[in-house]
């Protein structure tokens, strides 16, 4: 094998290995988690490298990049697979939005949230000067509000027994409440996990473990968890998070459902998770103001108790 061909084949092999086993790379100073988040985008390196191989008159080197392309299609192609949902007599719509602490137009964000027609609105980073206009606008649309620290929920359904949900930080960034829907009781969590800082993922990782244990121990039959988890779907810690819960976007959406940053999303740290509920549709909406896009979903209501 000619040296130039060996270089391109080695590059293709490395790209394939990183795509397949990004979560096996040691997480030193947060580099492993950063690679996890970037994993779906690594494939963008393949076309220019293959073209470079052709320009270098190495057809075998160019052909080698078919391996990472095929692996990417196998690993991430299912994001675009059509989803089938069963019809249902009753449903509820949920939208979750990180409001962004530096939101320049909180009133516009609140009006856009109300305009989604959602039955449940979950928000994170509620506080400061943003709080008053958001409360004023959403309180005029929704009869029920629950709030703990910097997270809140508005609902068309009565809420009760609201408590704090622990996400591993020293202030309140999570809540748990009961909603009385036409199909019966649904437990809803609104959470905002700790942020990842350069070189530091430990606080976020601890928050994931704490919340995962709480969700696993929750005996409610119908649970919805909405919020900003600061964790991409490709993160090495996501696979083991909250066993038994399903991601609405994965079940009923199309595409990767990236939510951050809002201008050009490259990752999905915002999720709608369910257990004992069936997602019918899922999508992502861009609302004015925040630096995150908003995940949305329509869920089948539980069967009404007889």
C-alpha cells in the first residue's frame, strides 16, 4: 500500500472508530463528553477527506471513507425514520422552554409559548426581570401554575402535591407535581440540570445520577419529565439515565431534534421523557428570545379509570 493511501485509510479508520466508540474515549477535562456531543457531526470530515484523497490520486484512500459513511447511516439514520403512532381519543400537548437568563424579549417568549396551544408549559431559567412579564402573560392563559426556584409549570389541568425535585445543586432547579387530567393522575417533573463547564462535567454527572435515582424510585404509573438536562442524546451518561423512560423525540419525532444553540442547533440537551405515557408526535419549535429551541410533544392521555 502506498504511503499516501495508508494515510487516508488510517484517517478513515480513525473516523470510523471515533464515530462508533466515542463514549470509550476517556473523559479527561471534559474532552470525552465534548466528543460525545460532536459525534453526529464527525461525518462532515469524510467528504472533504475523500475528495482530498482523489486529488492525491488515491482512489483506495477515497473509497475507505465509505466505512464511516455507512456506520453513520446505521448509527444516526434512524433519527429520520418514519414514526407510526396509534390514534387516540384524548391527548395532551406539552412544550418545554429554557427561557434564557439574558432573554431580551421575555414577553414575546411568553406570548409564543401561549400561542403553541400546549396544555402544559414547562420553563427553566425563570427569574430576575424576566419573571414578572412571563407570569403575567401565562397566568392569563393557564389556570394553574406551580413554581419552585427557577423552574415553573403552567397547566390547564389542576395541579397538587408539588414538591422540589433534587437535581444536585444548592438551589431549587426542579419540581414534581401531580396533574389531574381527564385520563387520571399524571406526575410531571420540570428540571434544569447543572451546566457543563470547560473541564468540569462532574457536577452535571452527579445531578444526573441523583435525578435518575429519584425517577427510578417513583412509583407513579404515568410520568412526564420535561426540561433542560444539559446532556446530549449521544452523551455517555445518557444511555444509563432513568431506565424505563422513553424520549418523546426518539419515539414520535423525525430528525435529531437538536435544540441548542437556537440559531443553529448542534445538540439536544432539552428532552421530554415519559414512562407509562405514549408519545403521538414530537417536534422542536424556535421561539423568540431564548438561546434554546423548545421541544414539544403530544401525548396520549392515560385511559380513564373505570
